[in-house]
């Protein structure tokens, strides 16, 4: 952020070029839009940082809170997955009054949400998680009437149900759903995508505003504590933003494939046009209890085949509710380079596809890499890095609000007034490209420009 002096006719950017010069007018205009973007993005940042951080550590938290459900005494041999599934289905609620979508992706209905509805015949089953740790229980993930996942825990050695948790108690599922826009569904995902675009703009414009013009690059990375509290808070905000800017951009851009519109509509069409569709596919799960019960033997056969083919990691078994959906088996942990998916016939158990991550086109591999980084799948260092990233976002929100409050004129919001200027062609081209690449963001820019012009025509201050 820049230091400005508000007056009845102009804003003078003391940290940037003079407002009397074209460069100064551009600086002031970008500062205006940077502040407006911040007002829009702050709630999104706080929400995503909080839910994302809790999600990262939720599995560990469940281990501490419910060890009697999460851990078992290892035995000589496990019972077949179908026996464990049958026990869980027997313990599940027998009545299910509402139809729900087939599970929550991270983005709350993104590229992999087919919008299918579950059939009648018991509550939907999102997935079966078969651990590779002999001390851990099997989790049969059900879906409640609101679409939230909840687990039923089964001892894999005896087939005995250990207990279950509700959707609100199961923090991994609850925080993932909230992080992706639940309970608003696709509108929630659209709002997150809108804030994502403005956050990208805020970072890029913030870098321009911070860029050292009167001192060296390294000097600009040192906070000026000798210039008073206002300057110190401003520097502490700007320096952290600059140091984390590349990480911010990575997380924001790599989150887009999970959104309902950009991921489900834009990216999917781009992949089709470029022949970059993934060959492994994806299943959100969500088949009814009746459908899962009918596929018990094929599930046993495909799980055994996955182990025979060398998949040693924990397995996720899913079946979508629509006709013709394949049984989906994928590994859940281990190095991302070992990602593998086996698809099979839910009636016969015959393998129809065996796809490795290394065999996927470039775009699906890039999307998969972003998912793994977001989820902290590269190990403890990844979890701590993501946590530091989330905490830095909260820091930027707090220091940004504090800096604005300390520096705003009295009895004013402190939004710099519009300054007329001719936008540089390079900036126009960059903005146009960003609006085209992020259509929801672009639509919001056009809306704001239209409202601004309308207010000016009516003689109101912009």
C-alpha cells in the first residue's frame, strides 16, 4: 500500500510518483482499485485461511479426539472389503429423506462435479477408505441429507463397526466443504472464484505499488521502524505480501480448477479443445447404499487386483450414482508421482482402465500437482508451509486493515478519488487478458466500471 494524503481535490502518493504526473495518476488509480479489491477480498481471505488451516490438521485432530474409532489392534488377516462395507451399511441410518449431489469436491462443485443425484435406496456412500496402516480402521464415508460426509469406522480384522461421527463432528469433511462454498453449492463456488480473481489482481497491483522507486530493492524489504507507526505497519504489510506473493499466486491459480464455473466450464472446454482430457477420470462417489451393496463382489475383486498390481498405499473406492458409472479405485497417500487409478465394471469386477499419473496429459498432471500441494500431500513440510501461508494471509488482512484505519482521513472511508488518465496500452492488454481468462472476474470489472460511470453521470462522487 502507498501513503496518500486525502483532500477535496486530489490524492498525493508520497511513496510513489507525483500525482501531477501521468505516472503518478496511474499509481493513484491503481492504488484506488487495490483498496477496493482488498475490501472485497478480505472476508474471502479470512474464511479460506481459517477453513484451509483447520482442514490441513483435521485428520491429526481426529486421531487425538477419537483414537477408539481411528485405531485398531492389528490381527492376522483382514476380512474382505465387502464384509466391512456390509457392516457399515447395516449401521447406517435406514431412512434417507433427501436427494443430495454425489459428494463435495474441494471446490464445491468444480471440474469433477457431474451434478448427478443419488438414487433411492439408503444414504449415499461417498467412498470406502482402506488404510495401508495395519493399525488404522476402515472408513466408510456416507453423505447426510445436507451433502456433508460422515464416517462409519469398521475394524478391518473383525468386520465390527467401531462407531461413527456426524457430518458436523467430522472436521476433515466439514472444513473441506466450507472451504469449497458449502452450503451454497455452485453460487458459493462462484463467489469464491470471484474473490480468487480479485485476489490475483490485488497481488499484482500491490507489487506495482510496492516496487521501489526511491530506494534499492533490498532496502525496500526492510521495515522502517524509525518513521512512525503508520509507516512501520505499512511496511510490515507490504513486505510480507511481497515475500509471499509467488506462493499466493500459485495457490490462487491452482485453486481455479476446483471451481464450478472456471473448472467445470472453462478448463474442461480448453482441455477438450487441446486434447488434454485426463484418461484416469474422476468419481465423486455418491452411489446409494443399495447400489454399493449390489457391487460388493466386484469391489472385492478390484481391490485384490489393485494390490496384485502393486498399489500399496491406502485405497479410495468410489462409485457414482448414474448409470454406467465405473467402480473407481485410487491411491490416497504416498508420493504424488505414484498416483494411479483403476476403473472397473461394477457388475463383473473386470478392470477397464489402469492409468498412471505419469501417463496423463500435461494439464491434468499440473492440476493434480496443485491439488497435492493444497492438501499438504508432500509430507510434514508441506503441511507447515501451507499453515505458514494461511497465517501470513491473516497477518496481511490484520495489518492491511490497521494500515488503512491509521492512514484514512477522518470521517471518511479513505478510498482515493478517481483520477482521469489515459491507461497504458500494455496495462489495458493485461487487464483484458485477465478478464477473458477469468470470466466471472471480468464480468465484475465491467459491472463496477458501469456503476462508476453511472455515479459520475449523476454527479455523485466516485
